[in-house]
C-alpha cells in the first residue's frame, strides 16, 4: 500500500476542475462497488463540495484579473439580469410541474419548487443586494449538488450556469462599489482547503479499505485511477512546459482556460 500511497502524496498543483472531475468519478466507483464505508462516503462528498467552491473562487479571481467589468454602479445592471434569470427558471419549473404525479419531470419540478421557491421567487429578487447575493449562492449550491439530478432531468443546466456566472459577476461589482478589492488571499485559502479535502479522502480510502479482502484490494486501484490520471496529466504538462488546461468537471473535456492553474516553473514540477 505504501507504493500506491506514494502516487498521491504530491497533488498541490491539481486545478480545481480536474480535482472535481476525479472526485466525482471516484465517488461513482465507490458507490458502484457496493462496499459500505461511511467515513469515505462523507469525505468524498465534502471534497466535492470544496472543489465546487474552489472552482467558483478561481473563476472569480480570473474575472477580476481580466478586468471583466469594473464600472462603478454596474451592480444594478447585473441585478436586473439576475432577477430575469431567476424568474425564467421559476417559470420553467411552474410549467414543468403540470402533468401526471408520477411523471419524472413533474416530480423534479415540484421538488425544486418546494425546496427552493416555496414562497415564490420575489423573496429573492426583492432582497437587498448583499442578501440576494447570499440567497442566490444558496440556491445555486442546492441546484448544483443536492438537486443536480433534477436539474438534469429538466434540462436546466444552461440556466443554472448562467445564473452562476451572473452571481459571480454581481459579487465583483458589489465588492468594487463597496470598496472591497478582491485579493488572491481567499483564492489561495480555497485551494489549500481543497488540497486538504483530497488528503482526507486519501486517508479515508486507506483507512476504510485497510482490510486485505479481495473486494478492498480490487477497489483500491479502481477508486484511485481517476485521481492518478489527472495527477499524471498535470505532471506531464509541467514537465513539457505546457499550460495546464482546466477541464469540464462533469465531462472531463479540456477547456481553453487555466484559471485554477499556477505559473509553470522549475520548482512547481511535482515528483509524481
């Protein structure tokens, strides 16, 4: 086991999108195995939540660095776009909630409505800016994690992503207006938290699957493979002095972005 563990002791350069993709596939493989390991299950869920937080923070940092929008007072314009997007999502949900009770689309729509919009959408759109920012964050976290299967059934992915982009832009505009310049410190903190969460997953795997049963032995290599693949891809890119591209955290498709990567230099090349 020591030789297997040594493959994962250095993952400090793994971008959040690649970590999210690896963790998602690790979780799927653990679930498919049928092995019950509550500690590992909890660590995998926690790590995936942290990966999402880190992705959002990386994107926010990229938006600030590229000076996407720094006009003072532009928060009101973004707020109107958010209001329209929230209304559009709510309208779609109301339309999809009409039908037979056992229709998966109807079930999904009613579940989201009862979970997030029990009092309609006005409690969100009519809130003060800072309050609305937090409310939309909570809505998005629920849609992207707890209710993700329902979002997929309803085909709301594009609307959810659009709302996420708008809310991150809204955050930037509010910070600019309120004299809260965004620095790299919270970005670094989230990246460090993700590295720690991945470490907790690795420790949980070796703890919960420590008994040398045939099932545990087979699962060790299977569950680690997604993380090993992403770590190797990043390591190869560093050694070849190539940019470390982000990937779609759901599909693994490489993107024309490296928001979560650090500059490549001699000291950054991991020994894996």
